[in-house]
C-alpha cells in the first residue's frame, strides 16, 4: 500500500523573467514501511520536492500542476488548516539544518512537549514528559539532558534531539533532508542505526534526501536519481548501484569511492546542470552525456524499463556496450559538449 504518491508534480519559482522549473513532471510512490532515497547534485530539486510535500515552499515557490497524495488524500487540494494538521502528526521532517533548528531560549524538553501538546489535544503533561524521556533513550541521549538548552548540546546531540522531535508523534512518513550532514562518519553510522531501529518500532516510511550515496546504500530500499528537476532513474538500491541504465547515474556512481574496489578510477563529470528558466527542450543531461545524439537535444527522453529500473534515456540500449565499460575514463566525459567547453578542445 502506498503511503505517498506523487503524480506529475511541477514546482516552480517565480522570478523577474521565466519561472524556474525546479521540479518538473515528477512521479513516484513510497510504500508502507519503505525507505526511498533521493540523490542528485545541488540544485536538482531534492529539497524543493520535500518542501512541496510539507507545504512549506518559500513565497515565490508554487505548485504549478500535479498531485501529492498521502494515504489517498491530495495534499495540494487541502485547506491550509487541514494540511497543517498532517504536519508532525502524520508527516514529520528532519531538516537539513537540524543542528540549528532548535529555539535557543527554550529547553529541548519544552520544545518537544509543546509539539506533542499541540497535536495531541488533551494529553497530560506528565505523559508528554514521559514520551520525551522515552525518545531520548531511543536516540541514545540521557533523558536528564532534555532539560538543557540547545547551546548546551554538541552538534551530534542536537541532531539526535531533532530526530527525537520528528518522531514524537509516531509519524507514518519521515522526510529526512541530509539527516547526517556535518557529522563525522562514526556519528553518522550511529544516527542512521538509531533511525532504522525507531522506524522498525513505529512502522514508518522515510524519504531520505542526500548527496551521500553511502547513506542511501545503508538505509534505503529504493533510490530515485534526480537531475535538473526531473526523474532520471528510479529502482531498487542494489540495481541502481550495480547496473544503472541512465548515463547520469553511471557517472554519479563512478564519482564516489568504492571500498570494495580501491583501485577504481574516480571521475568528475565536466559541466553543470542547465538553467531551468526555461529548461532546454530535450534531455537535460544531453550536454554532459557521452551517448548524446541530435535527438537527445531535441526530444524529451522516454521512460525505459530494465529489470526493476525505470530510466528516462534515449539510449539505454547502448549503456552496456558503449558506456559502462569505459565510465572510469575521464576522456569519455571530456568528449561531451560540456567537456569540450571545459577543456577547450
């Protein structure tokens, strides 16, 4: 059963000229108890997608078209009051700036208790305080520290406290935007294990937004790869990391070190994502793609299925023979339109 269903979602930002199409025609689902990872370069639309789901877009942001269905109800068609009732109660967020998201003039306990009382009318204060203690134990914090102020916490402790707050109402869906950013690898591992254990306990789903593919590999069941506001590829985490069928995913995979293949060449794809006000006519990755043809610059790519993967590319049939064996060679990427601009050749 789908907890979240996004259909043909378009999220734009108003500018002095053409609107920026930050999310453009996005469709995917998150099933009950499933973790979906969203990966891609900065500016590809990951955080905009989360803000659209939560209804917290900035003033110049708006949903141009599409649906966001949570438990069958379209969040985009709800009144502001009804939609707000879903936040934290059914859908919660671990924000990107979690370490700085707590109010400095209130104790951490007061802030979590306030959230519980706001959404659980009639709950006794003693019970709300017990919940705070239980949550602190779950995230590996001493419950007595809940009476401290945020500035008395280390960065990792504040991150854990925000995770505790996001789980205080047993949400069905957690949106985690860079949940381990700025944490060392040991702390990252501890945080991810805590989140997984808590999820098992409350049977929640999670959407993980991150630049770190290792976080996705450790926590997610499926991966959605975004590029310039569009879905490039989506599928089971094993297939995405083993045999992707979109050139961007192939390049992204070769840009990160693999401890199982320490001698693997790492590459950096030349160029940058395109301007989205307005976006290019054809495939948005065409200028950086080693397989690009004239068709790629002129026509939107179709969705093609390979095993459990859905990939949007004109040339998935050429991946195995023409790109995958040579993806670790930087010369392959330098021959692209963007590569020639960078190298001057």
